[in-house]
C-alpha cells in the first residue's frame, strides 16, 4: 500500500495558514491594492511616526557626504522613501538601486524619483528579496524598511543581503517590532486590531490589507530572535535600537 503524498508546506499569511507557494501571490495582492496609498497606510499604522523613524534610520546609516562612491541597495523600497532620503543626505557620488517585487509600488516610486529630479542617481528594478538579481559583493549598504516581514523565507532574504554586500558593507533593517513598555503594549494592541482596520476601510476603502499587515507584525520575530537570524546569516557586530518603546526597531549588521 503506497504512502499518502507529503502535504505541501505551509506558512503564515497574517494569522492564516496558507500554502507556502501561495504566500507571495497573496502578499503581492496586498501591495497592489495599497500601493497608491502606501504612505497613508504607514501613517495609519504608525500614527505618522514612520516619517521620524525613517529619518532616524538614515541618520544611523550615516551615508557619506564626500566625493567617495557609495552604492545603496534598498530592498522592498518601491515607493522610494528611504532611497530618496539617503541620496538627499549624501554626496553626489552616492547612488541607489530600489528593488521591489511589486510593479505597482515601483510605479509610485518611479514618479517620486522623477519628481525629485534624481533619475540619474536612483534606479528602480523589479526583483525578489529571496533571489536578488545582482552580483556578489556589489553594494556598500543594504536597507529594507517595513518589508522583511512580508518575505516568505526571511533566512533566504538575509542570506541574499549578505551575498550582495561588499566586505565592510552594512545591513540595516527598519521594521515594526514588539513593544516592551507596560501599558503602551496594550494601547498599541488596541490601536492595531481595533482602530487600524477601521481607518483602512474609511481612508482606502479596504480593511483586509490593513488587517493582514497588522497580523504580520505579530507573527514577525521579536528583537532578540531577529538579531539572532541576522547573525546566523553571517553578519557581525549585530545590534538593534528600539523606537517608540519597541513599536518599531532598527537592526544593524556588518559583512566583515
């Protein structure tokens, strides 16, 4: 008697269990829906604080202001926020590549880059964080903001980050995280599950994408576990900084 076939591997999509092979399609659908309102989405989810957090993120990256060439890869950065801030804070020899799997998000970013007159310094490419379309050791820095929790295999994305960084290159991640302040955690929980989906319905006409995005935060590893994953990918001098009591966190690692 033959054995039954092994079931297809599953993973989480928010609080739902889905086939691993289906998750990326579902995530892509979320971002196709919210692309034109992505900044609004982050405003709703962070109370507007994401704009300050991204400023802290770029400050911690500390891109060079002098004439030395510096090449940034910003993954899952389709709408261009981080790349625009980095290039704006850098010297003229700094360039950036935005890589995002969502063509809808890239379309928004392309408009913003062109409006800023930075098309010569910022390139936008469609690609998957788990299989980046770039050679080994080709970037000085890799950034990813509010994107890594939407990757199906986070370990593969971290491995790719390590691969494409030059020796001495830096990995920097900004992501919603786990609140470590009493009372704030309860307030944030209420805001996340009761307020954000309703605001999403009112402001964007769709509550489900916002519900997934909130749930995906809860499924993402906490600060210490994620730091451990970064170390396992090969990075050294791994540290993190909490923002707003852990509502978000910045993680840093270096390819030595």
